C-alpha cells in the first residue's frame, strides 16, 4: 500500500483522501469491486480527476489501498469485539454462547456487507481469511466451557456456520421473510444464541 499511495501532507489533502476512500467503500458495498471506477469515485467524492491522480497513480492503486484499509478496519473491530467476549470469562454454556454470538453479531452489524465483498475474485482471498479468523475467535470464546476436544470441533464449526448464515440473511436477505427482518437486532441475537445453545447442549457432553 505504501508503494502505491502518495501520502497527503496537509489537512485539506487528507480530507480529500478520506472522501475518496469513503466513496470507494460506498461503491464497493453497492456493486462490488467492479463498481469502484475512477469516474464514479470522482463524482461520488467531489474530488477532481487531477486531485485523484495526485494520490493514486491508477485505479488498481486505489483498489489496493481501499482493500487493505478496509480489511485492517474489520480486523481491528473484530479483535476488539472478541477481546471483550473473552474477558467476560462466561462460566456457563448459555453465557459463553451469548458472548460469542454477540461478538460475531457486532462485527456483522458494523462490517457484514464489507466482509461479503473483501475478496477480489481470488480463491482463498482476504474475505475467506477474515471469516476463518472469525470462526477461530468464536471457538476461543466457547472452548473454555465446551472443551477443545477434537470430536467437539465439528459441532462448534456447525454452530459458527449457523450463526454466520443467520446473520448474512439478517443483513442482506435474499428472500423476503417479513417476520424475520422485523425482529429487532438485540432480540435476534438473543434468539440466535438460544438456538445455538440448544444445539450444543444436545450434541456435546456439557456440564453445568
């Protein structure tokens, strides 16, 4: 990123960089990486073509910058959410599940649409890495109460997939379920936590 971005030196220049970045992310969330064009960024940000090229030598340089910065932002917030979940040291299964699901939900509420767009067409890209890290952090909250035995991993992974699938539908429903989308966020997280708890208690030999 340092090789492609020409660092701004003044507050006004930094403001233009922020506008370019914000416009790029908006376009990305609306239409994917193909929608992030120099012309559309120029129109959306209000930054002139000349000012754009003072900061980025090419569209690819902009995409690299926006991708890396967005990924870093997601990672920071993800770490913060799960650090709080682990710090709670939940003593029971239902409390640990609620902490883990709440952390994933917080990440999705802030960055769910971005997570769906992070990959730029490459297999095993940044989006996949971010989701794998999300899964590892989810398990790190649950394993103190569920145990980390190898035979538990399939069930913990399924629990994460259940949470992930539900949250994807919550933030960008493919099919209209009026009652599904009408549930407020906090109630949705509680209901999802109860479903995951019931699944794990049915599959794992857990002690209260």
